[in-house]
């Protein structure tokens, strides 16, 4: 025989329905917080990866375009989305090859065409404009006066409904 009340002895054997509901609610809120944090971190990581990829593309593009512009002997044509140059095929050569840089807004790419070879230097371009200046840093539309080229480039990647630009 037991000295205590019978309902006290039965109560010690398990949790009540209210206690179970409260503990399950707490566990569900903690799980929701963890999943939300994980998704936030994963999206941030993907954005950083996109920034790095776009940075690599932009650096390669600017390096190649800068090299062509520094070695160019003539500008044969230019628009806000196309630049045609004559670039020596070898250092010290008197002749040169035609090099055409073209921005395709439909494909969102910037391509360098040199002779029969073609290479895409940047993808996922939302907008690109080439601006031309004379030796006094004033805008120009004359082939003879072009001494500087300014590139305005905006790249965008969309991943998991998050836009990185």
C-alpha cells in the first residue's frame, strides 16, 4: 500500500497532453528558425558566388579590352555597343588584324572577334554602353578624335529568385 494519493502516483508516470503540445510547439518554432537561417545563409552564399563569378568575368573583359585598346593602331568603327580596332598580330608588326568587340543585348553577351576566332568574355549583361572621348576628355563621334573609351557595364544573375548585380 502506498501512503500518497493515487492520482499523484499516476501523474508522475508521463506528460500531460498540454505539456506535449507546448513542447512540440517549441520544437517546431526552433526548427522553423533553423530552416529560415539555413536558407538565408545559403542565399547569401550563392550571392557571394555570383559576385565572384561576375568579378572574374569583368576583370578578364577589362584586361583583354584594355590590352587591345593600348596596342591598337586604328579605330575603324564604333557605336554604343560595338568597337572595331586594328591590332598588331605580333609585337612590332606593321600590319594588324581587325578586332571587333560586340555587345549582343538579346544574348546578354560581350564577344571579341579577331579574324576567324571568336570568344565570349562576359555573360549575363543587363546593359553595356561604350562611350568615346577625344584627347581633351570631351565626348566625340569622330573616328579621328577617339583617344579614350569608357565602358559602362551592368551584369545580373538570378538564382533562386534572388538577383545579384
